[in-house]
C-alpha cells in the first residue's frame, strides 16, 4: 500500500484550532496510522516525522537558511537536528525540538513553534481517534507581523503545500504505514 496523505481541516477542539483567528496562513493534512502506531504519543509521532524528513526538504531548509540570512532573518537549522539520546518522555514545554520550540504538550497533541520579527509559526501534530481508526494530523498556522512576513509567505506558502504532506509521508514510509484520508 502506498503511504498517502490527504488535506483536512484543523481538528475541531484542538489547541491549534484556537490559533486560527487572524491567521495569515494555515493548512492541515492527515493520514491513517496502522494499529501498531496507535500507542505512540503525538510527541513520539513528531520526533519520527523530523527524523524521517526527506533529504530534499533538508536541502531546501539549508537553502532557505542561506537566503534569509542575507536579509537578517535567523538560521533555523534542520528538521532532524534532534538530541539522539533524549527520549520523548524527557521533553518539556520550552525545549527545542528540531527547528522549533515545544509550546504545548499532551499525549494527543503537540504544538511546536518558532517566532521571528516577521512571523510566528505553529505546527501541531495531533493523534486523533475516529471510530476504530487512529489518524495523525499535521496543522500549520502562521501569523505575520509585517511586510517581510507577507513577502516570505508569498514564496513559502506554495512550497509548504508540498513540503508539509511530504514530511508526513516520510513518517508513513518509515514503517508507520498508512493510507489516504480525505477532508474530514
């Protein structure tokens, strides 16, 4: 079975849904997880996503870091820059996780975020239980602060609609398995 990802709405009642008012950009994708992944927490799924990020996305992040450095924005590093000896249970709100800081943490949802002078980005990984199925949902919400943020999103938004589902597919291909889930 080919691991596929479908566009979805931000999960109703989730913490990330509270961030939607006045968002400049948001998107959401989800996929069905196999039963063997049902025991993973949202943070464990997030860590797996970062570790299984496709190489071409890491290449784009390195390119992004070089380009935005020319206009004074910060270098975020790479998605998979994680402490290999740190188990998921040791992470606390405020810790760095890849390119983000951990802002919200429950077993069912984690919000990872980064803020800069031009925008605030929040990424939620939710584990959802629907009937007999376990789904993983990745939602991104961006609030811009100025014209530079809008210019940045002009280039990033179209790319994000390819990059975000690809990161989720990386998780599914790594052994988590899965199948397409359309808009919910």
